């Protein structure tokens, strides 16, 4: 497994589909773009910015349920990509035992940000979907313009090919 971090959520160049961008923490710093829904993009952005709402949103409520049941979210694992669809597991610790729940990567990442737990990706996922950063983008203030790196890629695919 390769440790990943959320670099940003942004809209693809067509201006219609949010893209979650993960980057490997060590190694070559490959980026993994995952097309996600608008609601999930908001949930991830709220997690990145530690936004607290007056009433709990779905991901906040799920965190409360996990904690109320005496469990913790130990980590999130992006386990595979198949035909452009990404799969993830929530790794929960309950009474000293580990259990896994299948989840969409977008939901899993939204929860990981709230629990401040690590995000891992199977090496096969990073190999299949990872893109190396260009040297110019690496030195920029915001970590590079990821959309530019994926421009040719995104121009030739449909968001439906990458539903999470």
C-alpha cells in the first residue's frame, strides 16, 4: 500500500465534473485523479477546510455514529480500479478488532479527512491511474496545476467512465 494525501478537489476542464486529486506522500509523488460527484466534492472540501455546519451533514453524521458505537476509522484504502471505477474500504477498529466496509473512494476520503486518518492506495491503483507530476508544476506554490497534467487525458474521456 502507498500512502496518499488529498491535494485538492477541482472541476475538470470542461467545467462540469469535480475531480478528487490524491498524491502519493513518498516516492515519485504521482497524482491519482478520481472523478466524483458534486455532493462528495463539497463533503471533501468541507473536510479539508474543517468546516463545521450547524447541523451534521451525512459524513459528519456517519462519523458520529462510528464514534457512538465505540469504533474508530483507522484508515481508508483505495483497493482497486476496474474499468475506470475506483473501489475503497473503510478500515474500522471495533473492540480491538479490525473490520472493513466497502465504500466509494469519495465517501471514504471525506470520512478520512474528518477522522484525520491515513489514506492508502494499492500499488496497482497508483500504477494504473497515477500520473507523474511535471517538474515545472512541482515547484509552483500550490503543488502544480494538476488539471494541466491531466488535460490531454480528460479531453479524451467521459466522466461516466470514471464513476466512483
